[in-house]
């Protein structure tokens, strides 16, 4: 009888330890995904700041006043640094320094440099997302999911690189240049292929209608129009739509992984610019 009671007690203790460890692992997992959500919000805000600063630099005369989004970016980054794990804090501090420079000095940048510096900052945030997400997948021992994600991640980076090359080609575009028109077309073809690949194997493929609708907008642009500024404007507007679609597809990948890990992520939908700033500022 005593042996039975002792065994029962030991079993209860072991079960309690397992439950506590499971809860601790779940809390760590949720905390890391909360960090991913915050980083994803930061990307939204940086992309919005890039658009606003781009418009300011293109205006006549250029607008050099600080943008209101700067406060929201600084607030969010400060929050992310405080919530980050000790081993990751150096990377967050580097990001903070990088963003502080952009927020203070963008009025001195050329249009191309403004696009480039914002792009580098966004990539830095993406690498932080990748690092945190990789830790989540390794902790939960989802080897197959991790393997699939590792195959999707380079596609995202390559797609962003293709979009950056396309934007660079826009600024250098000259009316009537067949060489530059072919270069734009090549970047668009590569971007289209990579967008179609941006999904996990177990996840439904990207709906063809999304891709077709997006790239039909490019096909409708008259590259030989008489007004060079107008042509460049239409090309840049297409690049904004492509960027929105690209990050929407990335959000779907994150949502799928969250579902597989039993983590519920908030929907990251396109909202009015001012509302985006207000929501992120309260993070």
C-alpha cells in the first residue's frame, strides 16, 4: 500500500513537472511570436515612412520637415528592445541606431539613397523575424515545417531584391530606351515568378488572380509615353502595389506557421495610413 502511494506521488510530481515545463515553453513561444508581431508592425511603419519621405523628396521644392511617423517608429523600437531576449539585444540596438540615422538624415538623401536605406532597415527587421521564428520552430521540434520554411525564406529575400532592382531601374529609366524597357520587363518577370513561389508546401498556392491582377497594371503602363515624370510615377505606383502584395504573401506564410504551432496571430490587413501609425504607436 505504501509502495502504491509512493508511486502515485512520484507520478503526480512527474506529471506536474511536465505540465509546468509545457506551460513555460508555451509562454516562451507566445512571447517570441508577440515579438514577431511587433517586428512585422515595424515593417509596416517603415514602409509607410519610406513612401512619405519619397513623396517629400520628389515634391517641388523638397519637403525637409520631420515626419510624424518618426515618433511611432522610435516608440515601437524602444518597446521591442525592452522585450527582446538578452542574446538578441545587440541586433536590436544596431537596428535602433540605423533607424535613428534614417529618421534624422533622410531629408539630405537622394531619392535612390532614401529607397536604399529604408530597404536595408526593412531587411534588418526581416532577419530579426527570421531569427526569432527559427528559434520557435527549433524549440517545438517541428523539423518538417522548419525545413519548408527554410526553403521559403530565401524566396522572400530574393523577391525583395528583385523589387529593389526594379525601383532602381525606374529612377534611371529613359523614354525610348529599348534596353531599359527590357531591363524593367526582366525584373518584373523575375518578381512575378518569385511571388508565385512564396508559400509553404502544405499551404495553398498563391491564387493566380492576385498575381494576374497585379501584373496587368504593369502591362497597362505605356513605357513610351510623352511625359517621363508621369511614366515614372505610374511605374513607382506599380512598385508600391507589388510591395503590398509581396508582404501580404509573407503574412500568409507567418499565419500558416502560427496555425501549425497553435499560435493565433492577428490579421495584418491594409489600413489607412494614419490608423496604422496610431495603432503601432500604442504597441
